[in-house]
C-alpha cells in the first residue's frame, strides 16, 4: 500500500500541508491543504499548532516533517582539520560549547559534513535548539494531535526541492530565497551539497513599515496598499511617476538591507568558486513587481520566480498556480520526510525528544538481529558438539604428546603447538635482545625534536610506559594539534598516534590529548 508523506509549514497568515504519495518506484504530489491562523496574543507555536490541527489527519503509517522558525533555532558553520567521522563526533560538542550561550546539557544539536576541503579537513553545518524550545513546540503540536517524525531547521527545508529545479550546469550553485512576513530564508546548494542555509531577520513586515513611514499611514493601511501596488524600480524599466515612484523609492530603501544580507551570505559561503546559476524567489514578499529584475542587477545573478511547473516531480500541477509558490517549504519538508531525514537535513528529534517510531524501528531491528545471532549460535553449538564427539579422543592424545615434548625441551608444558614454536624461535634467535630498542629518554628526545617549531605547545601531563605514551597539553588551534600528530606519526617507532578529546577553552586555547603506541 502506498504511503502518504506530509510536509507541514506554519506561516504568518496560515498553515500549509503538502502530501506526497510514495509507491514502490514512484513519488508524486497527492494534494495540498491550507488553513487560516488566528492572530491574537497567544504564542505563535500555539496558534500554529491549532491551525495545523484543522488539516487532514495523518495516518498511523504516514510520515510528517516540520521546521522550527529560524529565530528559535541556531546554526553554526564549523571547520575541522581532519575528516575522520569518529574524531569529528568527539570534537563537535566541545567546539559548539565555545560558541553558544548555553551548556550542552541544555540543547539538542545535529550536524552534517557539507564540504571536503583540499587540505583533508571538512566544513560542517550544525543546527541546535534549546530543550525549552523543543519541549514547548512538541507539547503544542501534541495538543493538536500532531507528532512529526522530523523537526528541523527552517532554512534547510528547501535543499531537496532545489535539487528538482532547473539549472544550466551540474557544477553550478542554485539558491532559493523565501521572503516571508517576519523572516526570510536563504538556502544555496553547490556541487557537493549545502553551501549555506541562513535565516535573515527581515521580511515583508519591514517593507510595510517603510511604506507606513513614507506615506504617514498605519501599518495595516500600508500592508493593504503594498498588496495592491507594490513595485520597485530597476534599470531598463519604464520611468515611474506619482504614487508608484514614492512606493518604489520606499521599497528600494527597505530592500537594500535584504540585498546586503544576501550578498554577504553568498560571498561568505562560496566554497566551490562557482557563480550562482539561479536564485529562485518565493514567499509573499516575492510578489513585488520588478523584484526579479531588481535583484538580478543587485546580485549580478539570474533571479526567477518559482512556479509549480519548474518542479521536476509527477503531480506538480496539484500544487496550484497561486503566486509566490506558498507551497515551497511544505514541499521541501515532505521531500525530506520521504528520505527519512538522511543527507543534508538536521533533525532535532534526538535524545529525550526522539520520535517514538524511531525507538520502535530500532527495537524491531534489534529483535531481528538477535534472532539471527541466536540461529548462528545454535548452528555453531551443534557443529562444536559434533566435532567434539568425533575428534575428542585423537585430540587428547595429541595434546598429551605436545605437553610432554615442550616440558622436556622448554622446561614448561604448552598445550598450543604454535605458541611453543614461537617460544623456541625466540629463545634460539641470535638477534634476541631482552632490552627495548627505544628508551624513555629516546622517546622524549624524539617528541621534542619532532614537534613543529612554530607550534605553540604548553604541556600539561606526560605519561610514559613501555608500549604507550600519553601526552596532554594546550595549543592555539585544532590545526596545530593535527600538525603535531602528523609529525610524531612519521617516526618509525611510533606505530600509531591517536588524537583523543579536544575542546576550546575560555583562554582561547585548544586542550588536547595524544596517545602514542610504541612499537620498538
């Protein structure tokens, strides 16, 4: 039976739901629903949950995804001088803790690698929200009978949708700018994945206030006028006069801040060096006349308004032809839910906030593995019993003979002939030497000589044993830790140099641990 997959988008004026139908080899748009939202003094999340509760209910097997508003979550871009997934998992919490005004015990976070760097490191995108925010949202949604499997970051809702939009080159960067009422979301995809995902703290409301100030009217009157005749001037367009010219001037001043934020974000995130192929526009704020031409000139990139016909997905005509593509975020979230949040989605339903269905899926998988393990153990036990019954007599005779010979030759009885042979070889080897090749003094000298001269190293603890050396200290960056580790790894007697826990300190230093396995 086909499964329904839901993307839920609580907006300023109402909520929208896009439903996808997933078959064995086909994914298509099933339908789209919307419901108005009340405007009163209650928190946004409560009003949004109430409106979402009026939409068609999800079935027991259906999947739903929802994104938290950008001003209730936080994103961070991190760089690591290494790409090992285990080391990244150990380091990310310490790196985040130095950048947020909360302790790690108060937040839930998720992260993804967005780019592999030429020097062997990686760039990460991390998203986080406080326990309080997650608790309040999940409680409000539960009150409306909604339990989304995925709860993500607003600006990352569009990544799967962008993959379905036209582009002139597979190596080009494609972006989407959703201009909402309070906030705007910018998401850019490059050849390797997400280039940037950011919530901008301005939207259509800021443009309305500009109009209210210019025309000396109330915000409600300015909003009504904006919806009727919002226009902005652009090079090559007809000359504007009278009221249209005043509207264009006021909106132009308001749009300058948006352009500045978008331009700075695109420049900071240009890791691939590729130009912007296309910037797609959606949201209520995108309906200003001449806005695509205005932004194309300001950003020096092609800008187009998003329409349902641009989406490479069966059933796209069911999205409708409402201007501004108000279905964009909900569709993007539904596409993420279809893939279970894998890839570039940051899912904040983790730990104590994990979806109940995730626990059930894990439990089912564990039961399946346990059953398989039990079957293997039973087969192994049967094989061992059979072998024991048929060979036990011969095996006992051979064991007795081995013990007799090793007792006579070595002065000690051995059951395992391989062990006995290795002991004999060791005792008869002309190069056998009871002393280790590398002394503690030699090890200290090698460490001192091999630490890079430009490394700012402050040693905290050094523990030496015949087979292992543990070094703990402070330095100026994660990159320096990697340089020290790589330099020590070059010595032939240091068979393995592992970096342990690393974290940023309040003194702007990096505390680190290195464990050296001695092979000489």
